[in-house]
C-alpha cells in the first residue's frame, strides 16, 4: 500500500517533502516519488498536483497532516471533478 506522507529535511529548522512511499518503509526511507514541499515556519507549500492526483486515483492514502495540507490547497475538489468527468 502506498501512502502520501511527510519526509523531514533540514537540520535545525524543520522542512518537509511530501512523498509517495510504501507503508512498510521508514519515515526517511526510499520514496517512490516526491510530490510536494512543505515549510511550516514560513507557511509555504508547493504541490505537484497531477502527480498527487495520480497517486490518489491509484488508491494512495494521505496521512492526517498531508490530508489537511491537500484540503487547504483544494486538491480533493479537483479529484472529485476528475472522477465525475470520467463516469
């Protein structure tokens, strides 16, 4: 199973990458693909929306924090638009 979760980068100030990773891997393990970036100090977010939508359509589950980030960015509205377009 694939999850979308945060991978910590940065030594003194926490900066996170949003990655698609296998559930059995550890937090700093090898990821399948980097799909975003999150800086909680400066409140900056960069998302690769097509890649995120691809993984969500294939059944990837976001963690709670990543779910909140994606919800603020409006990714789930695009996901529902894409699903209604194909049915």
